C-alpha cells in the first residue's frame, strides 16, 4: 500500500498509467477513489496520480494542521514521485491545495484545472458571489438526505451515483468537516492579482446548478486570470467530474491536448 510520510502526517496515494504527471486533487466529500471515471480515460497517455488529503480516507493528520498543510503535502508527494512538472486537476477543496502549490512552485505546474472552485482566491467579484449565495441551500439538501456536492438533479436522475458518492464521503468518518470548512473560508484570502501573475494555462469548470461554490465566483476567477478559459456544464451541480464524466473528460482532454500538443 503506497504511503508517504510527510511532516505531521502520512499520505495514501496511487499511480496508474505512464507519461507526463496528471495529479487529481479531490474535494471535501471525496478521496482518491473519487476519480474512478477519470483515471481509466487518461492513464493511456498520462501517469495519473490520485491521493487522499491528510485526514481523509487512508491518509493521516498526526499534528492536526489539516488544510494548512495540504499544499506542503502535495509538494512532498510530487518530490517523492520525482516528476519535473505536473498538470493539476482540482475539484472544490482541491483548488485550495493546487492553487497554493502553484503559487509556491510556479515553475513546476504546466497547467491547472479548477473545477467548481475558487480555491484561496479573493476579489470583490468573487466575494460578492459568495455573499449572494443562499446559506440555507446546502443544509436544506442535507435534511432531505441529498449531498449538496451532488445536488438534487443527480440524486433524482442518477441515484446509484449519489449512493456511491455518499459511500466515499463516509470513508473519512473521524474528520471534522465543519471545522475544515471554516478553515477553508479563512484561507480564501489571496488576492486574485497574485494568482494572475502566474500566467500558466488554466481551465475553470463550473456546473450551472452548483449550490456549493457559486458559478458566478468561478466565472469571476476565470475572468481575472490572463490565460484562463471558462467552461460551463449545463444541468450539472457541484461535482461535474462525477455527474457528467463524459463532458468533463472531453473538456479536460481538449485542454491537455493544447497544453501538451
């Protein structure tokens, strides 16, 4: 079982395929298994790397640093793998990890995909989109047995996928996710101008029915980055990679083809 000792913790990770490194960073409701619809689609051309953030799944958070250590953990994993540059695919919480890593190691990130996330970025337009969000929407879905990261449409139209999502979410039973959400909110404090200075290719993806990360916030982030594109997936919620994998994979493949030729 591949485990990597990191400062104050231990990371579980998996690799599949061969070629340039394509690293997937999961969201708050996920883990390394979340990418089961992406790894088979890309492992023929890329070395696909999935991992559990510290405190999730089979990874350990011994010193309790949680999200504050996510970017350092990713750096340790990349160094351990011995790859010179990486393509990062970040879902929701994974955007915090990936953007922070890119800021500290700009020369080692070839391209970045930000799916349903603004990560650590802040700007008046981004903050206004979050402020306009209905704070009760997520709790109302939870009360009905629907995970907000899936949304009402997926629970209704694809109940098996919703059930599987709940199962993967449940693989981190000892994690205080409410505390983690507060930490992530605190960390959303990096001016978007600093991120824009990276100048790396970025693909932002959002689902039109996302109730977790406002689509308007993702659009504002994309508009602020000089080499970013925005892709909107209709009839999809927060987890476009999960709910609409064919569309998500097609967009990702096209983006990577432009990046790598």
